[in-house]
């Protein structure tokens, strides 16, 4: 990993993490995936401490994209996600044609506007909504797509419902993060073995955080 992108474990160690939370019930009534041992749910205040706390590491923007995230609302936590599996940053594919317009893929080696996500905490549902700053739309789990596209993450929604809600988990020992869809109770994985235009796409399809496919590093950005 680039030496500029250092781990945020020191900052998180200074904050008090909540007790492990039970997995949120999926919106369709299916049993939620069990929370793996060692993983804890992170609420909005804890994510804010990570992104805005004194000494927090900031992911660098590519020189051509300086200031790309500056228009986001102050109350949103601007985050860059990096796949632990392939070391690449998650981008919103704004120019993809339907039905894959706005899919999230871990494919970038630099950070710009397409790689910036705004995490919004909702106290009622105890979940985060994720908005892409590339197109201003919320990330949804595409449950109704079929085949290799089923449950892909796509920035396409103008409002937030069950399809757009996620639980954020942190593993202090590994210093890694995971996302769980509240729609189907499954964890988000990076499809490293896919080929073509959906290579490295993110899908909510794993019942467990089984390894690096479901693990990410998160970095805060100055809005």
C-alpha cells in the first residue's frame, strides 16, 4: 500500500467503540447474517471521529481532481474505500450504460471525485446510507437483478429506503472494515474473479466476512 495511505487504527484506538451490535434485520424479513467474531458495528459518531478526529489520515486526491469533494455537505462523512483484496479504490462508474450505470467497482489506483463517498448516519434505523459524490445518488443493493449482477451496489437512488441502508463494521485486530446490507443481511464482497466491465464490482452476497474479498480500508477526506 502507498506509504501516504496509513492505517487509521491509532485514531480509532483513542475513541470508545460501542459494544458489538446485533446484525440488523433485513428489510425482506430474512434472517440476518451472523456478526463474525471480532467485528463491531460502528455508529455515526464513531465514524465521524475516524473521519474528522485530530490526526486522522487523509487519502490523497489525484492532482487533476483537487478539491473534488469540497461541495459535499458538512454533516456528511467523506470516505474513500480501498479493497483489501486488490488494493484498489472503489469508484462509481458514472458513464456505464443501464442497467449498470453507477455501479461501484474497486478499480482505481488514484483518488478523485469518482472515488469519494458520503456516509450518512440514521439514528432510527441505526444504519448508514452511502451517497456517491460523483453523481449525487445513494448506493442501493440491486436485489432484483439476476445472474452475476444480482445484489451489485449501484449509486442510483434519489432517496433512502431499505435498499440503501448498510451497517458498517470494524475489526480492531485486523484494522479492517466491512459493510453489511440491511436489505438482505449479506456482507459486501469485491468480485475479484469477474472479468469484463464488472470486474472488481461490489456485491452484497456473502454470509460471512470470510477473507479479503469482504474486507476494506476506509480513509477520511477533508470536506
